[in-house]
């Protein structure tokens, strides 16, 4: 467990959710892969992309990617690119299907920048877009991950967070308390591991926080 970035108690929860998360989150992405990559880059090892290389790749695909998420009609999917960025560059996220992700939040989510120990108010929304790069340098858009703080009582077990996953083609994979809620309960299961004191938030890894 020494490689686990969180306290051991939380880690157990997190690790048990990982297997399910990988199956669920990579399944649809692989289907997407069949339709061919959006871009091609020359990379030696996708896992070793520098922040500059990852940013360059991201910038080349983000407009198309965001247009596709917006087709869902979800207000956060439509607006998130105008929000504050909490990550300084795309960073690798093993827990979200081995992808590179970026982190954004709306105005009510501002205190997220303060990191661990922050509780966010009703109406706060956090958005993570994502992409992957395979060993041949092919780039694939990934899902958009959303957490929205709902009114008290929405889902006490989830600290009233609503979790949404939107696929790269703009379709909903699932929304807790909404369409295909069972498909996204694993989001809640893992995020609980971040603890109540952190409002079920894991925060951007050190070194990739926009204020770092
Ligand atoms: C196996 C654990 C795990 C699962 C499953 C998981 N996440 Fe996360 N999530 C994390 C970790 C760790 C972070 C912080 C690092 C990062 O961004 O990758 C995070 C960060 C986030 C953030 C930014 C807010 C924060 O916590 O810092 C959002 C939004 C998010 N996840 C949404 C989702 C959604 C939606 C799902 C389900 C489709 C999901 N996550 C599934 C572990 C998980």
C-alpha cells in the first residue's frame, strides 16, 4: 500500500472501487477508439508526456471535444470551458480510466482552490474533461466527469453531490439520481473515500494545481 497516495483506511475503499471503475470507464472509450483517433502525435511513451506536450495535445482537441460534450444539453457541459481552471496542465488520472484530465469549477466552486479541508456550497460544480494518448501517439477524446452540489437531502450518503459522466459523443453514460444512476454509483463509492472532512473531494494532485 505504500504507493497509495491516501491514508491507508481510505485507500482500501479507493482500491476496491478501482477495478470496477476501470471496467466501466474504459469500456465505452474502447468502443470510441474503433472510430479512429482525432489527432496523431509522435510520442515515445504516453505515460511520460511533459506538461507542455500534454497541453499542446489538449489544445488541439479541446474545441471539438467541448462541442461534443455540449450536445448533451447539460448546462455544465456547455459552460465549463469558461470556468476557472484549477489544474495548470492536463495531468494523468489513473482513477479515471488512465487518462489525462483537466479540472474546472464554476464561481461557487472557487474555494476548491484552497485544497484539502474545503467544503463547497450548494450550486458548486466541478468538471473534468479527459483524453487519452496511446502508444502510437493517437489521441482520443474521453468522457466529461461532473460533480454538482445539490440541495440538502438530494443524496445524504453522497454529501448531496450529483455525479454525471458524459461520453465523448455527448451522450449520458449516467447521472446519480437520474438516467442510468446505477452505472455511476461507483463514482460515489470511490469519492466517499476522500472523507467527510474533505467533502468527498480528492483535489488536484500537488504539482498540477493552477496556483502551484
Ligand atoms: C477509484 C476512485 C475514483 C472513481 C471511481 C471516480 N473518481 Fe473522481 N476523482 C478521484 C480522484 C483520486 C480525484 C482527484 C485526482 C484526479 O483528478 O484524478 C478525482 C477527482 C474528481 C473530480 C474533481 C473533484 C475532486 O474530487 O477533486 C470530479 C469532478 C470527479 N472526480 C468526478 C468523478 C465522476 C463523475 C466519477 C464517476 C463517473 C468519478 N469521479 C469516479 C477518484 C475517483
